[in-house]
């Protein structure tokens, strides 16, 4: 992609609130440069949007200094991925309205991940469930995607880092303007531990209210499913869940007491068919089979002596299950004083080999 096309895409991206919903189809017939040379009347006639909207789009795009933006990105070490370019994240091509450009802090890598989202006003229940579930998932090899916001987002990122797992954030402001400001250090830690911070907002853009519903579609795009922990109805976390449904992703929710407004969102999702989550292992049960297999590979790669150690582990765990039919991973971990991550790897191996079967997160020997 040449320099002119990149600058044109940055200008279109800066005007995304006027182009959302029609620009992707338009780009199938015209280049970014050609679109910006059109008149409002031409765009209105060819796309079906109003003349006023087309005019606002062109004015906003023309006012954006794309050359200066690219210079700033290079100066501060940020990457920019452009729609149609070879290194543009594949997962964004799969969603209805992909961003024209995304900015990245850190190194982008496509890892097996679930999105964990929820209220900014986390109560004790939200803290306990977010930390427990996110930590255990990260320890099992599952990456955690969230939005770096206060509350559940922050708790999920920190729990993943504590478990020495991978986590990444999609934010609703520019990378030069991390929001909230108190999470700048957390953003640095995420990047230094192999994760990344991603945004479609221009580098210095403020955390505009309208940015957040849009960024939520990217959170779900980067994950195989979305887990909602605490949130009123309506709320941003439910918008992320709606995006997940549109994208064909799994939607999960942690149920809560019915007299607390923060339970309204998750409980409504469960009523509509979301998977109820009462343990981190429920998330794994809800994951597609290919995700489970990827986790086995991840854990095996981390274990240098996987062959011999795993074989011994399998025998020990199989025998323990045979003596305690209907046992959970947590109970096996407790009973054998073995890390949950190792138990998880072993029961997946046993299940894949046809030695044990699971039902509702409980394991039984196949006779």
C-alpha cells in the first residue's frame, strides 16, 4: 500500500462517525484516495447517505493532518495497521464494520483469548469473581481481552498479569492519551509482558463518549467469546455482548442477586440464552473444541518435560477420578496438591483419549 493511500485511510478513519456503516462497501469500488476526491453529492448518490452527512464526512477528513499523525506514530514507536494491508489483523476483516486503521502500542499477536468486561463501579462480588475467574483462566493459558477501564476491566488485566498470562486492551481514546490516566502504568505493564494496547482513535484523541460503543466491537473481535461480570441494563458491557452475538461469538455471564442493579445486565443475558458462569471451568466448557486443544498445546509448550511428567500425571489423576466420580478440576487440584493449570491439561488429555467424560464441569471415568 502506498503512502498516499495510507494517509487517505487515516483521514477517513478520523471521520469514522460519519462513515460507519457504509465506507467498507464503498471501498470495494473506489480507493481511499478516490473517495476523498469526490463531492458530497456524488457520495450521497452512490452510498445512499444524506448530503449533509457526506459533506460532514469530507470536511472532517480534510481537516485531519495525516502526515503529521504518521510522523508522531513513528516518533513514539506506535504501529499503525491499515485496512487492506497485509499485516492488518485478520479478525477485524470478519466483523461487519472493520476499522480503516488501528494504532498499536506493543507487539500485536493473535492469541487464544476471552473478553472479560463489566461495570466500572466494581463491588466486592465483582472484585472476587473477576479476580478469581481471570486469574485461573490466564493460568490455564487463556488470554484476557478487556478495555482498560476502571472496575472489572482493570481487575481482569491485573489478574492475568498476576498469573503471568497474556492480556491486551482496546481503548476508547488515542494511544497518546491513555484513559483513565491512573492506568498508564498498567498499560505499560501489559505491553512489557507480551500484550498490547490497541485503538482506532487518532493518537491524541480524547476519550469521547461515542468512542466506547465502537471500540467494544473490537474487544469481541479479538476474542472467541465475551464474559460479562456485573453491569446494569443498559451498559457498555452489554453492548460488547451484542457485538459478540453479531460476530457469532459465545456470550457468557456471571449471575448475581436479583435485588442488585449490577446484576441486571448479566441476569438479562442469561435469561436470553447466555451461558451462566459460576466457575472459571464453566468458561472452558463453553469454549469451542479447537480452543480447548489450543490450550493443551500452550501448556505443553511451557512444560519442558511435558512427555514424562504428563504421563505420570495422567495416571495419578485418572486413578483419583476413579475413586471420586463427579469431581471438579478444583477438587482434583486440592486433593492432589497440584496446580489447577496442570490438572486442566491432564483432564483434557484424558477426555480427548476417551478415558474420562465431563458433564457440567464434573469428571467421570468411562468404564
